[in-house]
């Protein structure tokens, strides 16, 4: 929490950044992207990231549970192939293809990122739920857990470390890839990067990239801490 | 209490159980003994319907288990497997409370019960309740497994090599403690093992199995004295006479002390086999017997032990 406050506070210091980038890029006419403050861009970026991340969890985890039940087992190969295609299909192409349906703005980006980020969550979820120690499951069944109780009280908690690792990979991936959002009119830290590319202003590109990298490190660290807190038994 | 009637289990062409009929009386401890693959675990698992027989019927308390709900049935039986299968994400106390929670007991009641069970199996609740399974030694984990199986006070215990994964001294201690518990609790116990000594030590009756069939079903003394089939004879091996000594209590063989004071003694509670081993080890022909306070109360002669075995032989 403290880390996030500190980073957001730092990003809000527009004048310090301006001074810093003037120093780093003395030749640039405009060393800092000023159409939008860095803080606002960061907040937009996080909104896109968590929007896509929430979709990934809401869709990915129920699908994983479904195909690891006997009734849904037949759909498992289909799901695995679909999420693999989802990740190999370039997000930029998804953005463009979704444009006619979703129009200009962040929603196309959220969709593209959702498809892109589904794979780690689904793959880890499957791995976690299918590689549980068989003796523990046997004991659970022998002690009289009914199916649904077993899922909630034994299988999901035991698979949690692997599931959380997937979520962590996915969110960090989405955060970094969310820089393509401005291509279809979405906001976020991709805005200075893409603007910088357009006007050959290296300073803009570095600003966006550095801020994304900072957020990615922070997010990764936060999720690692969350993993520890949620699985004290390991 | 538990009755198998002509139970057959086939997996494709393989016959795991070839028509087993067996009756376990209430309060008895029966071991299912035999080499790996003889069907003893399969038979055990038909009782709580983890395995459904291909043919035949299993009765628990005179009710056909097929007519009972599998989940309810399993909650009414204690179950321990060799690897114990403690839930690694739950504390020791939570592990022991699993069945009471499934049965919907109130929180205070199940916590009190779980602590009582931990104390019963020799684990100080204050020390162990909050630990996670990875923080336990093998022997401690086995105890927690037993406490978990006993928590809801089920009349039937199904134990599948419960002491199989610990070192021999720990195993012996666990066996002793389990026997003591069983003499108080009087559960109906089905106990799977491949360890002949363990079976002889703890059983009221032994069901010796081979190839999915019952070779002999008798109390240990009878099994050891009169093996019915060549398989039983070879499974028991040449040490069966020694094993028989382990079922003979020392009490009836003790003679009063004479002027001669034996230099080596063993406790009154030991078995004839321990006395025999001690005699062999010390090279003596008589052995002192001491009571609980360590005072010499009598002596045992090598000749008496030999006579006891051959008497039984006749």
C-alpha cells in the first residue's frame, strides 16, 4: 500500500519530471508530454489493466473449474487451444478487428488484453487443479466431503499458489501490453509512447516506458506479497 | 458389524477380489494381511464405497451399503491411509475438526472435541493445534491422522497401513498406544497391513489374503499354530514359532524367586518373546521378572518358555 502511495505521489510531481527530462534530453523541444499529466495517464492505464484483469478472472477461473469437473472434461482441449490462440493472436490485430464492433475508446483495448491475458490464468488454473496430491484427495473423499465442498474446502485452496502465480503473470503481462490502447483511442501510458513515436520525440517514449516498468515491478511485488498472505501454510 | 458376502471386484479381465466372505464382529480389530496386490486395500475400500464391488454385498451394521448415501456413510467411519493425507492448508486443529464440521457440529463443540482427540493421541493441544502439517514429524502426522479419524466418534475405523510410513521404533510405539486406545474405545476396526508382526501384535483376528481370496481367517494364535494352506505356511515363514511367543503373556510362566538372584531382568508386562530374546542375548538360562516399581518379583526359565511353545504345538 505504502509503495503504491509513494509511486503515485512521485508520478504526480509534474514539475520535477519536467526538470528531470529537460536534463536528460537537452535537445528536445518539449521534454515532457504535457497534453495529460503523468498521474492521469497512470490512472487510466491501471483502469484498463484491472478492467481486463477482472474479465480474465471472471471468465477464466469458472471455465477452469468447469473443465476440471468430470462433466466438463470433454471441453478441456478446446479451452486450452482457444486460450493459446488468444495469446498468439497479436493484441494489435485484435484492436483493429474489434474496432468496427466496439468503436473508438478503451473497450477495444480491454477486449484485446483480456484475450491476451487469459492463457496464464487458464493454464495455471488447469495445472493447479489437476496436479493435486492424490492421497489428500483420497483422504478428503474418504472422510465424507461431497463434491462441491471438496472443491471449495480442499481443491481450490490447495491449488491457490499455482492459480495466484498465473494471475500474477497475467496481470503483469496485461499491464505492459496495455500500452497499445491509444491505437484505438484508449488512454494510458501508451499515449506518450505513441505520440513520441509519431513526432520522433524520444523523451515521450522514455516517460511512458519508464512509468510502465515502474508499475509492473510494483504490481509484481504486490501480488507476490498477496500470495504469501493468502497461503500461510506453505 | 461389517459383513462381506461373496464380494467380487473385477477391473476388465483382472480379478482383484475373487469372492470374499468375511464377518467382523462389533468391537473387534481385524487385520487384512497379505502381500502387495492381494486385494486387501480394495476390500477395505468397498466398506466406505470408495470402490463398488462388481458382485456381492457389503453390510455395515446389517445394512447393505449400496442402500446408503456414500457421503453420509463415509462421515460415519474413521479413515486413515498410509500417507495420512493431512490437508496441508489447514492447521492441525482444523484437520482434526474436518468431519465434525462436515456433520454440522457447533464451533465450540468441535473445537473442544478436536483438542480432546489431540490429547488422546498424545499431542499437547496447546503446542500442536496451530501448527501446519509440514511442521510435523512423521510420527506426529500419523497421530494427527488418527485423531482426525476418531474426532466424530465413529463406531467403525478403516485403517490402511496407518503406521506404514514411520520408522520401526516409532511404529512400535504407535502400535502400543493404538492398542491401549482400542482397549478403551472398542471400535470395530479393519486394519490393512502387509507386516506380519504388526498383524500378530494388534489383531483379534487376522484375515490372510492372497490373489483376491481369503486364505485363512483366524485369531493370531490359531493362524500361527495351524496354517491351513501351503500359502499361509510360506507366508508365515520359519519365524512363526517366535511370533507365537509374542502372543503369550509372561504372567502365567513366572515362578517364585529362589535363593539364586538372576543378574538380568525384564518387566512383568513383557511378552514371552521378549523374555526369550533377552535370554538368548544374555546367554543365561533364567531371567528375573520385575514389577512396575522395578522390584524383582519372580523368575522365568528357558525350559518353561520352550515347554510353553511345544505345548501349544501339540
